């Protein structure tokens, strides 16, 4: 999954808010020890190298919209770790999705990425729950979809070949390229069609020798082909 796994993590954090265990305006300390490795993406680490105190809502925005690895690990620690997120997924009836590691562990162990996985079908089921409920309250769903829609990541993936200004609430995942191989380049999301209907799409590209711009174009072409089919 790479950073696609931040979506179910975000859902579980919002679930904890819905049941009263956390609050959006709750302040959380982010310390230097919480930062992911230097090669991993973390705007929080880059903006606040000495650490910072942020609200849960701010951490959610950094994690979901900006795909911040440090925010992800701080929130995982706050809710009890990766295993509780996988348990939550099972309670939702999603069997083929596993959250097994922190972001830092993913950065330190190249094999860990294979332990955090999902099938496209399970990703679609999760997207349906994000959009339709009832896994989350209406305010939590609205906030999560807003973060996903405003995400600047992966503009050439699902969004890449769609008409300009098409609303897309999505979550990307990227391994980067090591020794000529891209271990994962993903995008899952909900597209709003011109007539107001919604289209969910999940594309996972794994262990490819093809250059990343071409892989992104594969995702863009799949999204466009599905769009064309649904808007005829």
C-alpha cells in the first residue's frame, strides 16, 4: 500500500474521535524522535526540525493531504499502533487489507512494505465506506473527504487525464525507485462525475522496472477510460 495505508489509519483516528476517545482540537507533541527517516516525506520534520505541538486535526491534514510520514507515526502511537487499525478494518468487514508497520519501520526495512498490503477490491470497499458511511459520522466523513480532495500529491495519476477541475478525493502511495525498480506506485480515490454520481477507482502498480512517469500515466489512462465509460 505504501502511503495508501494512511487512509484507514485516518479513518480509525476519526472513529476514535466519533466515540469520544480523542478530540480534533487535542494538542499532541511531535518530537524529533517521532520523525521518519531523511529519505521519507515529512513536511512537519522539514518545517519544524526541533519539533512542534499540533492538534489532532492538523496531524490528520498533514497525514492525509500531505502524506506526512511523521504525522502518521504520531497518530499511530496515539491510537495504539498498527494492529488496532487492522482490527478496526476486520470489524468493518474488510479482510484483505493489512496495516502492520509504522512509517519509520517502512523506511528502515525494505521488506516491511510487503507486509502492509491491500487488494484493489478491499480498497474499493474502504472508499465506499468513506463516501457512504456508516463507519464514520457525517462530520468525520466530510473532513476526511475534504483532506483527500485537497491533497496535492499525485496530480498525474487518477487526476492526470480527467477534465480540469474534476473533483477527486484520493490517497496516493509511492515507494520511490531503488535499484531500477519501483516497488509500488498507487492511487485510490473517488471521482465526482458531471451528473453528480461518484466513481471509485483503485490502482496498485507493483515491482515494476518501468519508469515512474509511465507508471503514473498507466493510472491516469485507467481513470480516464473508466470516466469515458461512465459518462457516455
